[in-house]
C-alpha cells in the first residue's frame, strides 16, 4: 500500500469527523460558533478527498475499489453522502445531515481501520459487467438505507407530535410531508439503480458467468423483494392506500432487513453471494 | 468615563405607563414632523428623531445639550397628560441613551421579548426624520447602528426565534405536518377574533382553500368574503370534516361539537399525512377522546401553551447574550465616534506629512523616480502607523468592562 493511500485512509475519517461536528452545529441554531459556516466547504473537500482516495486506489489496483468488503463499506459511505447531498435541498434544512454524516464517518473509520495492509487486485473486478452490477447495487443500497433513515425520522417526528414532546427534533426536523417526499425520492433512486444492478446481475449469471446460480441466493431473492417494496414506496405518492406513515414503516423495516442481510452475508464470509 | 451631553433620549414605554397614558402621549405619524420641528427650536437641539409605537413613544435628541434643557423637554413631553403618574416619562443622557436605544432595537425592552416589529418601526422613524430634515448626521448614523445591532442580535441569538402567540403556534404546529399550505384545505370553526386571526395567518401562508363554519352564518359569510373562502353550516360539518387537511376550532361552546360521529374513517385514511385538528376553544370544541385515533392528530390549547412557553423560555435564556452584543456594539459605536472626531486632525496630519516629504526631497535635490517612490511609500507607512495608534487609542479610552457595568445598572433601572 502506498503512502498516499495510507495518508488518505487516516485523513478521510478525520475530515468526516469534522464534518459530523459541523453538521451537528446545525442543531445548535444561531448559537452555533462562527466556524460552523465551514460546513459547505468541508463537505466539498470531503467529497473531493474521497474521490481522490477512490482514484488512487483504482490506480493501485487497476480497477475500481469495490472488490474487498472494506472497500465496499467505504464506497457505500461515499454513495450515501453523495445521494444525501442530492436529496438535501428537498429538506430545506441541513439538520438531518448530522445523522447521515455520522454514519458515513463510522463507515469510513471502520473501512480505514480494518482495511488489509496489502492491496490485492481482483480479477473479477476487471470485468465491466461486474463493475456496473456492483456499483448500481451499492448505489441502490445507499439510496434504500437513506429511504429507511428518512422514514425513521418521519416516525420519530410523528411520535413526538402524538406525544406532544416538542423538543429539539420537533424544532429542527423538516415537516412530515417533506420527510415523506425525501423517503419517496430516495426509494425511487434506489429502485432505479436496483433495476439496473439486479437485471444486469441476473443476465450475467444466465450468460454463464457464475456457477450454481440460484434465485434462492441470500442476496438475490431479498434484492428482488426489496426492488418490489421500494418500487411501491417510490410511487406511494399516487397510491391512496399507502399513507406516509405506512410507507415509512415499510421503508424502515425493509432498510433494517437490508442492513441485516448486508452485515450477515458480507462481513463474516467476505463475499456477496453463495454461488461462485 | 466622561459624560456625553450631545445626546438624550426622552420617552414613555409599556414599562413605565399604562396603555391609556401611552396613548395620550403618543405622537401620530402625521404630527411627528411638526413635533420634531418644535423640538429643533429649543436652544442647543440640532437633530431629533421621533419613535412612536403602541408600546413606546421616544424622542432622540442630538446637539449641545444641558441636563436642565433635557429635563425641561421631558417635562414638556409629559405635560400633555395633566395627572401623569410620577416616573412615567424617563430620560437618558449620553451613553445611557445609546444603551437604551440599542436595547430597544434588540427587542430587549419590548413587551414581547425579542419581537422584530420594532426594527421596522425604528427604520420608519429614521426615514421620516430624514425626510423632514430633523434626523441627519450623527443621529442618522446612530439610528443606523441601532438597526444593525437589532439585526445582529437576531442573527446571533435565539431571541427572535419561535412565536409567542397561540394563534401563530397553532399554524406552526400544523406546518410540522402539512409543510407547504398551498396543498392544504383548511376549515375554521368559529368566525370570532381568534378565527379571523388564524385565517389571516393561513392566508399569509397562501393556504389552498379556506372554509368558515359558524353558528351565525352572517359572520361566517363576512369572514369568507374577507379571506376569499367558502362557508359551511355547523350542521353540515360531517360532510367536510374528514376531507380537510387542517381543522381549527375557535368557538364558544359548552360541550364538544366535533366528535367521533362527525368523522368518516374511510375518508380520513385517504390523507397522505394525518389531518391536523387544533382546538383553540375553551371549553373544548373537539372531543378529547379523538386523541387516541391514529388517523388524525389532535392538539389543544394546553399543547400550544407548552410550545409558547418553550419559546418564551428559550428567548429569556438569550437575554444575557443579547445584552453582551449591545455592550459590544455600544463600545464599537463610541470608539468609531471618538475616531471620527479625530478626522480633522488626521487630514491635517496627512497634509503635513506630504508637505514635509516634498520639502525634504526638494532640499536634497532628489529627482530619481525610484527614490521618490520609496519616500512616498515611507510617508504612507508612517501615516498608517499613526492612524492605527489613534484608532487603538480611541478604543482604549473606553473600557468595555465599565460599559458592561453601566449597561447592567441601566437594565436594572429599566
């Protein structure tokens, strides 16, 4: 591993930690110190730094850094941040960002701390199909996790309104309608990427790229279920039977299952699929 | 600290007099220019600015003032009310007048702590003073600085955050569910004072449709005509209630007039976000048992009062910080004024420096452009250093700690 990669692996969590603090300051309102205004600049710096990290790793490996589990975690964190920044204008407040950036910070910290010292190139990652399949799938996962996160905030705010606890979250969170829109937007993005990733993966498998392909694979069938679920959530604005609260519950449950399935299938074995 | 006697503030406010007295002492907008001109006749008075709102009437006077003159002007100001209670009219001189004005612009002296309307009223007073020619030069700059202080306090503290009115709190609460009101169909049950107030708030937020329901149909029709809404008879509530996104009840009743029987479960479930029912009536007009339903949200006056109380507590916790800003800005203003008084000296100094430079260069017969440029740079650097020392000196002549003590004593008296 080159000095540049090592330096970036240390620097990235530090920058994300600073960004978490800056986003956290948004919850403090006008009493936030003056340096809280550096949020936008720091966000841009973090994005550029992470892109640089990806570029350096790609050069070293000869392919995109998406083959090793901790590279995947880092890529996922970056995707979550990128998609959040696209959806943030819908909220009209950066208050929700503190939680998102905290999650990205933890993901990058883990990715940096647990990354193996030796960089090993993956022959599979040289394939263009593989790259498009994995990148689409990871972007979909990032969007679906965000959908679950916005839904979680929706349910927290609804609970506060019902229980009449008008605290900091009541004051800072966007309204229920806006959180619902953010949920639908994230679900729609996830649905689109999952459509690409899933179809490409299945087509590729049928082309004989893998042995023992099965729809019962612990990644394939849940992905199809999630694809259907988030497809419904993304159009829930037009569905009378699916209120904002119901859509939020479904998204939270689906995102939790997605997180669980990712953790179970990715971390202990270091591979996505049962088949090879 | 030397007492400035070039500035005074005379006035009456909600802190010192009741509404009836304030009303008698107020100066209507049409008479303000005339009143200012009358003040300018007094010996030593060069400028003045009249601020007259429902909570205060204050005269800001500038010139070469003597304490006796200010006391006489204050007595004349109060003389319009024959049996004026003692202490109703106050006057502040010099730094105290500046501290008071900055406190007022910050909203620290307002009846509703931190309210922002006062800033617009000060701006208006400044504009009227400028128009009549009564507010110029020093006083204009002071009022300008006061407006900047008000803005800074509101930007850097939570003093102006959160509404303190129950009607606004109701709309704020509804906004937490509905978001943009442009897709919201609202029903207001009751066309009394509160009903009209919430209707105005909803209209300001461009609500999509407004329906008024009232026992007296004529009043509902009057309200509907005023706000561009429609009317609904009380006995037809059942037909519309479940379709509205927001229902506000502000009506005098003996028992709830909106109950479970008025609601249609199927129609309520068609809403994307739960419809919001807000009961501003006492006794309550919406059955409290509806709180247990999960297809709507019901809030009453107690909930709104708790929101208002939180806002009030939040504002009160900002008073110390806002006071610090007032002291800091007063210090800054006084330093700027002291420095401004050096301006003729500075201009004279610059002329002398340049003349000396030219004289020395001529005596030495220097004609080399490089040497002349160097001499020019040296002169400018020396002049800049002298000005910097003057600025620092102006700042040092005023101790911020002493100003803070004075502010505290001023606040305790106010």
